C-alpha cells in the first residue's frame, strides 16, 4: 500500500494573518487542503483563494464557538451569549451536553455557514469543526445532517492515531483516562458518519499528546513523515501570522508563525519525497 497524506490548514477566513499564512503554505505546495471559517470578515477572501488554488480542497470549518453567527440572532438565540451577542466560547461544550443548545438552532446556523461559502462559488469538499467541537455528539449529529443536505460527503477522520511509541501512547492514556474515552468515541462517530455515506481518511495523525513533538517543530514533522502508516492519513495544521483578531479569539497564536516556516521548508518537502509520501486532497477520497 502507498502512504498518502492530506495536509489540511485550518481556519481560512478566520483573520487576515491566518489567511496570509495559509496562502503562503498552499503556494509552497505542501498544504493540499484547507477548512474555511465562514463567520468572520476575512472569509470574504476565500473565493480568491479558491480561484488561485483550484487543486487545494476547501472544506467548511463549522464554528459555533467564537465570533457572531451568520444567521440572524433571533433564529439561533440559544447559540449566543446575550451579554455580547457572540457564541458561547468555552461554555459551548457544557451547554451542548446539558441540552441548553437547541438542535434546530444548530441546523439553521450550520446551514447558513454552508450557504455563505456556496454564495462565494466555493465547492465544499469536506467538513470539520473549530477546536474540534463538532465531535460533541449533538453538534456532530447536526453537522452530519446539514452536510448531507448540501451533499458534502467527506469529513475529517475522528479516529486519532497519536504519534510516539506504543508504550508512550499507553502511558499517556493511563495518565489521561478521559482522553481514552473521547478518543475511543471517535470510532463510534466514524461509524455514524459512514452509515450516512460520508467518507474519510483512514486515520487522523495527532502529534504532541503522547510524545514531545509539536507541529511548530520541523523535527516533529520529519518524524511524522518517517513513521507515517500506509493508507490515507490526515493531519491538520494552523499556519498563520499572529494578529489582533487572532489574539482576541484564539489561544493557539504565536506557534502559528513557526508552522508557516516549517510548512514552507525545503527539508520537509524533501522528507516527504524521501519517505515516498503522496500528498493528496479530500478530492482523492
């Protein structure tokens, strides 16, 4: 079997600095896919990206966490903190799992986010979620329903493979049993998606949990290349230039600039070639 890799840059349309970083890495050629955030002003640049990089698959980065909704607030009020008119942020998971978020409100907002990309002429190849919060079951069910209605039949794989040795992974899960539960639930979500005719990679490669790797380190990426399993693999990244908007809404900020440098590195490009890795997009699965 061949080693195939989808390298997906998250957050196109989030901020001007994120757009700049994703543009640079896509132009260099290692980033083969991106996921677009539709509910920020910088999402207006997504159509231009699609025109310049027709070979890069563009998915939708469903976002119910930060910023303001695309749909009128009166139609999705359970999603919004009335104090500031924005999504609930870190409160979203608790509200999702205690039934305080209305399912129909998620359907309305997610559909509005899809429509905003479609109105720009973007062909949406796949879906995932900001901060992976789409993996909470109520959110996941709504996302699958909206995706099917809009004929989006690919998804970020919810089955994680942590980088590191088997012993490192076992020790990590012993120390973090809650992660074992949530990561194991990924197999259930993958089955649910497949029963809805939604395709995905074989696994999601996840550095930095069990070992000392990090996506902002070149050595970590070279190790990913060296140990990449056969089949279709996916890894997401966050290249970007820190700016005021990013600092307001994100906790992962400064390392994004290092990711730009790594993902435009000739050394990494050579490593992918030397280890026989074929870079593909969501259009290939």
